[in-house]
C-alpha cells in the first residue's frame, strides 16, 4: 500500500484517536509528512507478513514534551541520522522502519523518514496506542531490547544509551532528552523481521486510517460517527469491542504536575443518555481509567478516547477545557497487549491504579 | 462623552454614550474609503443629540476591515519572513500550511537564520549578526518593505528577535518589522503565521487608522481614539497600526460585550441573530469565553485569543421549506430580504415572514402572509426555537438553566420561552450592540509563559504573572485602581522537568479618562 495525500487527513485523525489523549498533537508531524508527499515522495506501507525473518527493522521517533515540539519542530533530517547511527552500531542496513507508537506524532514521523530514505514503513507499531515511556512497547515486553538507543539533537550531538533493562533505558534516555532541550530525535528497538512480526502490534497504520475514515464518512453522510466507530471496530481485522462509555460535559478538571508528568482527572456530568450520572477519567498524559460512581468502565491498556460530542474529533488531555461536550469511547486492545507480561509493563498496576486489569468488554 | 463606532462590511454604526447612558445611535452605509462612512455616522449621532464635538473624551472603533482583507486577499503587501532557529525547525518552513493564493499575494520571501531558544532558556544558536545584516540587505535589494521575524520560544525570551530587528533597521531603515513575540502564544507555526499576516497588513492598517484619524479631525473631535481587539479590550490607535491582526475577531466580541452592557448581565449566553446566521457565544464575567482550539483566519491556522462562537444558519432571511417537517435555513436571501420576502412583496418564504404571520412583529405587509397555513407556521416557529435552543445548549457550561441575551435584527424570530434559559432579555437598541460594545470596552494585559514551579514556587510564579499582566494593562491605558485579574490558567507541561507549568493570566481595567 502507498501513502497518499488523500489518505493523510484520515490517518492524522486516526493517530489522534489512538493517542488516547496524549502522544502529542499530530498537526506538526502531519505537516512534515504532507510536505514530503507534496514533494512527490513515495512512501510504502508494508504488510508485516512481507518482512523476511532476518530483515533488519528499526524504530525511529521523537522523545520529549509535546509542548516543546510545537516550538522546536521535530527534525526529520536528524531522525535519518539516528537511523544511520543504529545501522553503524549494528553493522546492518535497515530493510524497514516501524513506529514505536501508533498514537500522536510518533505515528506520522516514521513515514516522513520512509519518504527520505526510501525504506518501507511496517503496518504496525510497538504500543497500539500512545504511552508515556519508551519501555512500554510490546517489542520490549516480548524480549527485544530498547537499547542501543541513539539520541540526537540538531547540533549533531549524539548519545547512545546501552542499558541492561528497558526501564533503565527509559531512565537514562529521559535525562539526555531533557539536556537536549526536552526533545530528542531517537532510534531504538532495532530488531529482526521475525521479532517485529512476533512482538509488534500489527496493522495499526491501517487501523488509524480506517478510524479516521469512519469518522469522516459519518460526517459526510451526516450519520452518527459513534455508531459508525462501533460498527467499524466490531468488523475490523481484529474484531474489537467498542462502546460509548459516557456522554457528558467537563464539569471539573484537576491537573497537577508531579515528577514531570501531567497527572490529573477530569469529571464529566452526564447529558443525553448519561443524564444524572458522573464519569471520572484519570490521566497521566494519556487517559488511564474511567470510573462511573465507584464502578470502573475501562482501564489501561484498553483505549479510552474523549471525542467531541458532535463530530467525534479526538480531544487531548491538554486540550480539555471546562464545558466541553464530549462522548467518552472505550475500545479493546488486541491480545498481544493483554498478556500478563504486557500488563506488568503497562497495566493498571504500573500506573498506580488499584483495580486488577479487567477487559473492557467484561466491564461495560 | 464617548463615541462607539462599528465599521462593518455593510453598515457603519455609531453610538454616543454619556457614562452608562446611550444618548444617540445611528446606522450609515460603510464607504469604500472607510473614513466618509465614519464621518457620516458620527456626524449623524452628534446632530441627533446636539452634542458639541469638544465634549467628546474618547472614540472607540471596532472594525472588520483587516479580517476581510486577509479573507479576500486584498490590499495586502509582500512580506519577507526571517526565522531565527537553525539548525532547528528545518523540517517545516514558514508558510508551509498556507493557501496558495494567499502565498501568491504576499510572496515566498523566506529566510532561515541561526538563533532560537530551548525551553529551558538556553540559546539553540547564538544570533549571527553578520548573517542577519546580509539578509536585511537582500530584503532591501528586493525592495520588500514589510518584514516578519520569528524565533523558537520567543514568548520565553524576546532578546534575539529584538536584536535582529535592530540589525535589520540599521541596514534597511524604512522597513516595517513585526516580531512574533509581540503577537502570539507558544506554538511556533501559529505565532509565525500571525506575525506574517500582521506584516502583510501594515500598509492597510496605516491607511485605515489614518482614515479614522482624518475623520475625527474633520469632525473637530480632539480626543484619543482606540480600536477594539479580539477579546473585547481596547488598543490605542498607534498600537493597532502596528498590530492589526489583533482586531481579527472584534466583531462578535463587541456584539457580546454590547449585549452584556445593554442587559446589565455579566454571565449569560448571547444570541446574535442576523440576516443569515446566528452567532451564539458565552459571556463570563462580562467577557466572551475564548476558544481553546486553533482558529483559521482566511485558511491560515492561528492561535489568537478569539471568542468561542458557534454560528448556525438561522437568520431573518433564512429560507423556510416544507409543510410537515418544516426546515429553516441554512441558506438565506441575505441583503435581498427587502425584495424577496413575502412581506416585502417577494415570492420567497423566509423566517421573517413566519414571524410576521405569527404576530411577533410588524414588518412590511402583514396581508402578504395571511394565507399561510397556521399549523405550518407553528411548526416553522417550533423549528426556529429548537435551533436556537440546541445552539444555546451546545455552548452552555452546565445543565442549569442560564440567562440569555438576544440581540441583532433577527431577534424578532424569538417570542416563546426557550428551554434551558432561565431569563431571556431582549434589550433596547440591540441593533447597535456592536458599536456599544466598542464604546464600553476596557483595556487589558496578558501574560502567557512557562514557569518552573520547582524553582520559583507556584504561588510566586502566579503572583509574578499577575503583576506583569497588571503592569501591561496599565501600560495599555487602564486606570490602575480599576485593574483586576479576570483569568488565571495553568497548563502543566507533560514530560518537562522542574514542575514546568504554562501560566496564562489576563488583567483588565477601565480606560483612564483623558
């Protein structure tokens, strides 16, 4: 499959959806990608099953604060240099790129790098959504080391982190990233084609495009975008569960900055079918858990997305404001993200949530 | 006494106010040169009230001229753009997301130079003064007179932009320079876009502000005059001459502020029903609630302070169709209402005809609508009221019923109670709410910056931001004793060390009498 300008708006909306409130606004990443496409770039989206087992596959991404990325725009050129450094480190030429996360800006940037290097971009990623920390990739959960991680800035400063665990990789890389201006271009999770196929969350690039298309088509036909999304997920490749958890407006918003995170909760007062009820959603950059009364309706790693009540446009945690009318949608994640090993890395316990993980389809 | 003027696309309205009393109001046609229409409107208001020009202490003008220039791509000048950022930001050049016809109008004169700041205040690169001087000479050689300068994190530190402007002025003395830090918020692309649009408007702003000045001179009004900006506060005419972009949303803002004044309410939903559209906005403490999302102006993404306004296709000229399921709008006969509506002898059923048939208003020939099916008229009214109710409901911030204020010529369409509304006011003189909004505007100051709570402490940081906002309001002409803080917003910055927080504070005050 080829990436086209026509597909871009759907894709960007889909990456915002999979950002589950975080991941950085895909606007800037989308502009970089659009520029490449307007210049006539040829970008191949590769079916993971077309990877040879011994192909060399690399993740490229931007690490840092979404707020910094809207000023100090991510450097596609520097990301290519990160890729070249990893290739030198490993003594192998990359055969394909794969996104570390499907949601937000890191869903779009690998395609821009694909445009510049001619490398295909695998249809899939390492998170199936957005997460705040780099060890939260399924690649790492199933044994692929995050390191060596190449971090670079625009001055050609380069730091390579080699750590014994992925959690420690995150700790050291975060410090370097901060020193580089709280934004680093990075290459990480270099792996074999076989590992990419076995440890990745597959077909999430297509998923993003199809989510975006579902929302757009509902708007074009003036039909209900939420019914459209539910139907789409139920009939999608991995037959996902999707439900509107709540319809309401923001009546209380508490944000705190603790240890560098945007941690908080947002409370919605019910309208429409949810009249008389209240829903509380907690977040750490991304939405983590949705509770109505004392009852949990969805929790990480299942997707909790806050969408505009009317047009289903995804809303980020930074974009939340008092009075917004929204629908909160929950979507199940594929089995690869629900194993005990996966939940140990990015399940509710890691985020300090008391609940034991229960799949959304058993809660709603 | 004060004069408020609203220069719109069709009409120029003027009101004369003595303290809180409206002494006279008048509508005159807007003229191509702007000035003659302003003169006619003000003369009319003065004549009606027999007030001498010498007693006028201030003139406040609201105008959509600059917005229209961008939207219509007219009367813009070519711009040179200098971004201080290299080696950062090379992935996205200035003007990247602009409509092509607008870029054709202002040219593609883009210069990327070393400079910019990190979020923690370090320089990305020091300014290369020789490089800036070279660029300035090149701009002068191309005979470009208006220049926009942007740099990374300029809202955190403006020193590089300021120094670059000095160097440019030295090499190219007649150039007019817009600096991004003086206009926008965090968000390089949006702030730079605003600076470029501003630079494209400098020639028009000189003409328009000059026309206002000449009009007042002709009228022998020797009082300071001000122009209203997006958030309902005033800027001095000299400031608008430099920053015309800041007027972009002053129209809906003035109508909301005027509605607040006329109805004596500070917290309410304002429904402005015109000929084609209904604008619904929310007043919070007497000021319009701002939009949190990026707003497009003429196809260009900006992050201006803009009121959060919902526009729906309902107005006095809206077309009415169907007998059972009656639809109203979104299309309208617009300015042809007085030819096409049934009550004016036309053949098109409009919302105004429905209102006349129902006995809500006496407009035109009532006989012309006597034959309409009474049940269908009622269903049309049902539709109109439901549309307004839904729009109000979408803009409300709580389920509780809220007060609403109805302004604009189309307010005759509403006669029944509205669901979700506690009290509905339809003030007198609501047709000139815009000019009144301009007349009563306050002046404001705003701070929008990233603080490190770990280093400075939250209390200290917010106190510092409040002090700066108050000082800015005073600089803008507010009476110090009247200045109050009307907005404090904290946005913690994810992933940043040191408990970094973006703090936005807005202070406003009454204009000092001069």
